[in-house]
C-alpha cells in the first residue's frame, strides 16, 4: 500500500476483506484475481478465523468488518485511501471511531493506497533484472531460483561462493574489477609536489614491457605527507588497452613538467654538495678556479636549477670537480696547487726527482685537467622519476 508521503509498505496476510461500498467493488490491484479475497457477499463462507487480516476500505461496512474481526482476536489492518475513515460522516464521528479502533489494537492506515509496487521494488533491490520481474508478474508462477546479473563488466578476481552454498546478506560472493583502466599509485618527494596536481600528465613504464610508455593523468593527490619518507602519494589513472597492466605490477611514474623560460641549469656533477653548502668551481678572468656557493632549485634528471650564485655565460667545472675540491683542501693545508689563487708555489722539483717518481711502481702521471662546462640559460623540461609502486 502507498502512504500519503508516497512511500510504500507491504502487508502480508492470508485473508483480505474488501469493503468499498454497499455493493462490493473489486479495486484494480494487479494480481488480486490470483489470491483468495473476501467481500461482504462471501465473508459468511469463512469457516476459520484468520490470524491476520487486511480490510481495504474505510466506509461503514469496512469499519463494521474491521471491528468485528478485531473483537474476534484477529490482527486487523484497515487501509483507506481518503484522509479519514467514514469520510461521509462528520469529522468528529470519524475521529472518534478512529480513536476507538486504535485503542482496540486496530492498525488504521488513512491516506494509503493498495499497490503491488513493494514486491517489485524488493526484487529490484536484490538486483533482479526487469525482464525477470516482468515474467513473474505475467505468469504468476513461483520460482525457487533467480539469476543475479553482475552490474559491471570486468574480470573475476575472487570467487567466494559454490553452487548450493548458503550465504547471508552482505556476504561478498564475487570480486569483479573493470581493468579497462587501472590506478597506478606512487610517492612524490615533498619538494616536487608543486609540480604535480590533478590532471597532470604522467608516463608509466613497467619492466614487463621495456622501452614502452603508457600515458595517464593524475586523478587524485592524497592530502597528507608521510612523515618518515617526506613523500606524498598520488594516484594516476592509466588506460589499459589489451589488459597489459596487471594488478600488483611494479612501475615507474614520470611527470613532464615545464618550470618556465630563462631557467639557469648546470649538470648535477658540477655541484659539490657538502650537506651544508652547494659549491661549484668557476673559472675567473685570469684562468683561476674559484669556489662559489650556489642556491639550488629543482632537479630534473642530471640537470639542476641554479637560483642564485651563477650568471649565464660563466665557465664552470662540469665533471670530476671532487678532484678539484680535494686538491684545494690539500693546498689549503700547506701544499702548493698550481692554478689556485692565494696558494704559494713550493720549490720546483729536480728533473731527476720527477723522473724517479715516474719510474716508481704504482705511480702514474697526473690526470688531465677536468673538463669545463658553461652554465647556460635554458627551459627545463623535467622528467621526475618516482619510486616503484604497485
């Protein structure tokens, strides 16, 4: 039956009395002709008192039937579509009768309408398909089995039920995943979070397909940073044609980021990182190598951004600068170092001493001077590798 607010409720009973007027009128309820119902004409044929009874109608005959069966100890529910029972009587009379019925334990439902939508809705809640429900309505046949159809297309990852097995509501039966697109989750370092946002383009590589890249987009950036690793987890949604990517695979995520125009960048090998200082060796106008502190910015591959300390066009030591740094430290301890400013040159070694040193086992001539690289402005196109993830 339908309540005044439009919601429905299902009442079950073995007997129905229809009292809709002096002459019984059968309401057009679908399926009513397939059940046994009573009217004021055939109620006298009843030989056994029903335990529960629904009376459709709130007129004089309906109220008489309701009170009679209630006083015979039946559990009676009276349903009336009008706002009150005995609608042709004075409102005071209707209110008095309603109050008396409820005091006697009768469930009076006014503003309700008998309907068959409740069973249909219950089957729909169980995900029974519309063709199956329509077939039950048309045939009226009771069936012991119904087919549950998966609401999604995908691959069965888990099967937790066997034929004939009993299960309770809420028991997971199957786990089905649509792998046409997958999630790849990775950790981004805290200093790189400024370049990653929802919608950022990413490239995915997996060891199963070397040399092949799959493209995805960042769909979610987690709101917290891991305090131990100082990283932030991000989720990348990747199309998966051919189901190449399998759940549980490890992959590497690369983000393409453009920092901006006129960015000063140097090779990472050109920087001596001490933990407290970042130093590069710059050649001055006299050809001397001068250590200079620099402030570093974003790193991309083997290039690093220089925020301050260098200007475009200066010549720096581009590789093996750890040798220059070591020699400068030795020179500062009192040894002569050619080419370093502020260092006193020691006495020249004798020719035979030089020759003797060259002939000593395990000794070799000094290595060639370190190569030089120029710090030049450029637009950094970054590919930031992140750690493997699943």
